[in-house]
C-alpha cells in the first residue's frame, strides 16, 4: 500500500526517528518540570517577590502559558505539518525551542520588564513545543509497522517520565547555583536534538502538495481556545474576597465566547474542502473514543502532580518529616518519583501488550488502575506512612503507562496517513485542554471543600498561639490560595499571610506560629476534606476514560482489523514490489503461470518469492534464513526456464556449498529475472554471519 510510508523505511531510519522523538520529549518534559520547581528563585532572580500581586500573576502565566499555547496551536501545527512535512516542522520546532531556551537564560532587564519578557518567550516556546509534540507521535506511526508502534510509543513515554523526574531534581539543584541555568541546561540537549533532526527527519517526505491554507479556520480556532483557556485560568485566581475567580464576570464571559466560537468553527470547517481542523476525523469511532478517553484521563491526571505537591509541601513534609518550606519543592519531587518509575516501566510494556490484547483492553485496564489509585489516596490519613503512599503512586503510574502508548497507537493508526499530524494535533490539544481544566477543577474542589472549615480551624489555631483577635481576623480573611501557593513555591505560608495582611506581631507570638508544625497542624483537618473531593472526582474522570476507551470497539489499522495486519502486509507488499518485475501488479501471478512458471502450485518458488516480497519488512530475516542454497538454485533454474533435465538434477541433488562466482555465473548465463538477483543479495546479507567469505 503505497500510501503507508513505513513500507519503504529501513531500521536505521526508524531508529533515527525514535531517537529524535525521545530527545524532543525528554527536552520538553524536563523543561516543564524544572521551571515549576524553580519558579520562586527565577522570580527572585529578576527582582520580583513571588508572593506579591505582580509575582502571583507572573507565576501563574509562567506555569500555564506553555500548556495554554500548546493547546491552542497543536491542531493548527498538525494540519500545517500534514501539508508541509512532519519532519520539517518537527526540526524547526526543535531549533526554535532551543533558541528560546537560550534567550530565556540571558534575558536582560530587571523587575516587571524581565518578567514580561520571560512570559513572552514562554508563549513562543509553547508554539515550538507544539511543533514537536504534534509530530513526534505521528512520525513514529509513519515509520513503524502497526505491530511495533506500541513499543516505540512506550519508549518515548519512558523519556517523558525520565524528563519529569530529572527536571524536578536538576531544576531544584541548578536554581540554587543560578536561576539562568534552569533555562540554559536545555540548550545542549536541544542542540543535539536539532542536529540529529536535521540529519534524520528533516528530509522525510514533505507531505501534500497544492493545498489551500484555511487561515479563517486557524484564526477562529486560536481565538476560541484562547477565550476558553483564559476563562479557566482566571477561575483559578482570587477575585475580590473570594479564594477563586468563579465570581468574576470575565470568567463566564470568556467561556461563553470561546464555546460559541467553537460551535461556529465546526459549522465553518464542515463547509471547506481542505479545513485546518479535520472535524471529519471524529466520524471515525476508534479515533473519537480514543481522543475522548484521553481527554478525561488527563482531566483526572493532569493536575495530579500539582495536587499531590500541595499536599506534600503545605502539610505532609513539614508536619511529618520537619522539612523546611524552602526545601519542600525539591523533596516533593523526590517523593513523587515512584509514579514516574512505574510509568517508565509500564509504558513500553503497554505497547507490547497492545499487540496481544488491543488498545481497547490495555488502555481500559490502565484507566481503571488510575481510578483505583485515586480512591486509595482518599483512604490515607493526613500523616500517612510513605510506603503506602509510594505503592499507590506506583499503581497510578502503572495505570497511566498502560493507558498512554496503546491509546496513541490506536488513535493514529485509525486515520489515513495524510491526516496523521492533524490527528496527533487534535489528540494533543484535547490532552492539554483536559490538563488545564484539571487544574481549575481540582483547585476549586480543594478550596471549596475546605472553605467552610479552613478559616475556623486556622482562626482557632491563631488565637491559641496568642495572636490578637483583630490580627487573626485579618489573617483568615486573606484567600487561603495565597498560603497554599506560597507553600508550593517553597515559602513559609504563615510569613506570606502576615506580609499580605500587612500586620506586625510581637516576637513572642511570632515564635509560637513561626515553626514548621503550626501551619500544617492548623489546616490539615480542614484541608483533608478538600483533597478527598479532588480524589473522588479524579476517580470518576478516570472511570469515564475507561468506559470511553472500551467503547472504541475492535481496533483497526486504518480500516484493517489488527489480526489481519500481517496478512495484509504480505499482500500489499506483493502489490508494491511486483511492478519491479512485470510492471503489472495485478496480473503478476497470472503472468507467471502463463509463462510456464506455476507460482501457486510450486511450494519452493512460492517460498522464495515470498522472501523477496517480504524484504525490508519485519518478517524478512525469518523467511530469508529459512531458504536453503538448493532452493535458491532451483528458483534460478525455474525462473530462467532452464531445461527439464537441469531442473530434475537440482531436485535430486543434496545440499551443498557453492562458490559465489558460481551463483553469479548461473544468474548471468541463465538470465533469471531481476527479482531473483535481489532475493539472493538479500539472502547473503541476512546469512552473512553463517557463511565464509568465498562460499555460501
């Protein structure tokens, strides 16, 4: 099937594409994790107080601008990649990502000016990231046959998990030395990745030709997603006296405008012959249910690290292990490692299980395991045993690993080759939107769930510590989200509240409340209910992901059931290669029979011809190694129409060693078809380790 590019790709090219996807994923995941862990030091490095109003705003933008822009741009980038070439767009994105990392590391200025530059660069980096992420999965699907795609995607999943863990640790350590290194350490990795991309994927087929770019659709899509994601982002920020922004009219106005524009976009795209957003892909059941299940899984999982980091940094680590707040971001990353380890182990395993059970089973089991993990979290006390916590994290990482690579393979294998980057872009966009919505939903649940009890609990603790009533009332009137984010950023939340309230307390009172156990002990009972709301909701989202994953039905690889893949591969390979011999792929077998060569009823000839057809496929080595020297000579004799006595002689002779020159002489003098010569050359390469230099 000439529309399937992987038929013409050799193992070296496949490895090159896989390494490129691995490096790009590693770079992106390390970048996201390292920036989150180093945010306080980055902001302080440019002269901004992270607990101030300006610092809080810039912190939110630095955290969420990258996923926001990625969610907006990946569908557009995906479609452009289908037009101009996935390899080219991936390479340009790799280079742009590296260049922006360099600029962020050397950003000039101080204060607000430097902060705005960092946010602007982060937006551009989101575009560069979307150029890589929307193409890496599609490129792997292009170059790997269906039965190997799951393992390849799983290996890329290992890179994502490794990057997340490495980013947390490296970001925390480098920030202590110099905040600029948090960005600059991306540059060497990016340079290696870019150079490798230029050499390996840039020259891959360039895509479609003579296409029209749907600028109107691209603009409407970008504006609609910006409005929706802006509404979500604003909902997470305090408004007035409220801890969250759901009372802000701009939140609802942004969401309504964004959703209305999406409805208009669907109607617009359906009228175009070459739309930017391939709405018609949602008519493919396997694609639709795979994307929707991914959306809900990321709704459950997207903010998980953030939620668990809040729990660890604001309560658990200071309360149980007496770790200073300044060190909790780094230790929280270390405590969350079991999830990444499990993900790294089970991502490739999920790819292998895909070939045996299908994405419907493997991804569904993964989503169920993730849901079970969230429910198990809700059973833990606030001062839990870490071993139990680590086991639950491992189960959750196992579930995510099993879900991801089979689901990606199922989604992309269900769509035509020409639409894979667009499909990958839609998938990535839905994942990013799900992750951003996850932040809004779970922060809302945590704050809302604890809203009634938290002020009372904190107020009583403050009075017990000797804080005057007036000052205590001012402290509890501040939205608790400030204290939680202060703890998340590695600041003492009590000092952050005091600074925000603008009050002064006596040294005796300060000594009572300025200790590691006061704040977590005061808020723990109230906050536990909010965390439980978040866990139960996440479990529901994971269950929805499991149901949708199961509803995708029996997997097909672009119209072919998975169990027919090997058989169809042989048949399609025959059609693609037979024109080398006769120029007539449809009638080749019939022509051989009419020429006195009975391919259908001659088992030896059928075997050797199958070996030729399967050259450069996954079955090539197995089939070629099974062909004997006698069978090669017999094929030469039959296809060159040798006399019957010679054919009979070959049939009755025993196996023997024949000099290479003798084989060449037979080919030249008997004038066998070109495909026989190609077969023998391939046979020699496969069996080179088992033959002498002069003999075969």
